[in-house]
């Protein structure tokens, strides 16, 4: 598991956040960027780590397909 670090306070207490607006919903998703919010300082950041969904389920990968 990759340790996620807040770009503002440098702590590793991030959680997935909901996507908001056109950029996050469409543009960032094209590049595999996901929104995260720091539980310490509240700053939102975009990371290339999908992590667990906001509902606590880890995404699954399709297996056996080429």
C-alpha cells in the first residue's frame, strides 16, 4: 500500500473525497486522478491512488481478460 501524504501539512491522514465540478469529474478522471481530503488540515488534493472508495470498498480488477 502506498502511503498518502498531505501536500500542505505533510501528514498521512487522508481519506477519499467526492468529485466536484467538471475538472474532477471528467478531466482528472481521464488521467486516473482521485480526490483526497486531509483529516488534519482539511486540504483537498488529487492523487493517482484510487485507494478505497468513499463507501469503504476496495475496487476489484477484472481477471482473466486480455
